[in-house]
C-alpha cells in the first residue's frame, strides 16, 4: 500500500525528525518495514526552511507554516497527495490537521485514519469556539480512530465512533535501556549519597506542582532528597535549592536523567486532559528499569496493576507517602513487550490491511 501521513513536526515538545521521536516517527518507520510505501508531511511552525529527510525508506518532508501561509501549505499538501496517490491518509496532532486529512481523503475517495494521541480540544491552539464540534465531526467521519490510551478509546467509542484501535505510545529500545546509576550521576553532577526523584516532561500547573509539594513534605525527614526536572516550564516557579532543573533537553539526553534517579514520577493532576492521556514517559521509565510513582489517572491503574505501590491519588500528601515507600522499598514493574514499536507497528499494520482491503 501507499500510505500518506500528515502531522506536525514538533509535538510534546520534541522534534519528530531530529529526535526521531514518538509515534509519528516510529509508526511510519514500522509500516515501511512491513513493505508499505510511506510518505510523511509535517507542518513546521518554528522554521522557515523546508527539510526533506529519508530514513528507513520513509520520506519525511517539512512544510513551514505561518497563519498567512496556511492556504499555500494546504495546496502543497494536496499536490503531494495527488503525486503519491495513497490508499490511506493518516492524520495526527491537531484538529485542523485532521480536518485537512479528512477533506483530502474524501476528495480522493480513500480511507481516512485519525490518530488521536491526546484529547485535542484541550490544546491551547484548539480552544477557539466551535473547534470541539469540528473535532467531534472529524472523529465521527473517520474510517478508523487510533487512540493512545484506553480511557480515550473508551470515550471515543461511547460518544463518537465505534471504529477505534488502541495504539499506545511505545519506546525506542535502542535509546531507553537499563543504565548505570553512578555513571549517570557523575555526568549530571548529582551527589551519590542523595536520594533523587525525577520527572522529565512538560512542567505546568497540571504536571509538576503535586510532585514539588510532595517532595517538600518529605524534605524534613529526608534532607538528602533531591528533585530532578527537565522539560518545558509554563506557569510554574520553583527556586528551592533541592530542585535541580536541567532545562529542555534532546531525547538522547533523557536516559541519563532516568538512570540517575532512585524513583521516577508521572505527576499528573486529575483534569480532563490528563485523564485521557497516554504518557510517553511511562514506557521510557519502565524500559530503564526504574521504580515509578504515578498518579491514579488515565490508564495508570491498569499499567501498574501488578505494583499497586506505584500508584497514588493526585494529591501531594498521598504522593509523598508513595514516594517514601518506593524510595525505601522499591517495586519495579517489568517492562511489557507490547510497548515495543515493532509490536505496536504490527498491530496497526494488521488493522490497516483489513481496512483497505
């Protein structure tokens, strides 16, 4: 089959191309390895120069986009689609990208797959009046909706479209593996005699404050406790001397941060967006063989059903209790092989083959 992907270059604060990051890099790669011809167009909001890269027989092309140039970008996408003549269009990353993909698929009378890896109406760019209705329309009219979490899949099936497939966020096992704690701490200038708790992802009012407050509750009893952060910060201030912030780092630097920690955390508040998210970092944490503390939101209770000591309510007091337990008596969940991109890619390939037949 010929497959056309339309998505955005930067998502979850990572670069699909340079970081070789996430589902929008690995799903095309896996489908190509299954024998399909795969093209990927990515809207690029940050750079003015187009880029074309071929990796693993997949052609990744960037299309620089500004508000004034959106119509030009859409015409370029249409030209690419006409040249490629795909059997299926796969769109991901935003509401308007989904709408473009759906319109193109209808014009060509081919199947359309909408990849919903988060609840898109909660994105800041999608909060204009009426966009939630547009999102619901695209989901209803899709030939298939792929969802990154079971909670999001259940929501889609119960309200909008029965034709869904669970495609979780996997992990690149060539990057995320069990590593040496001592060596990682030396690289990061972290003392060996401290207890280090880490979180590496977007730091904002819904992802981070619970962890800061939990550590603040523990610091008196554990004066050697340190909190390591990395990722984009929005709307959060932290100046405590026991917090070490490493800034926004490329994907290749994240494994050392995980290796240096005693416990790693998914500190999500219990809001609508988090309740349907599929955290990329869970697979990364587990692949690195670390004890995890995760709030009881989204699918976390299912992921950690064999290790209830990893779960806490999304409040600082309960997180402090579970952090203390994991630091003193760590429980590690074995890495589940179904989070390998090869397995995930095979699942998607099987479904698309039946869809297009």
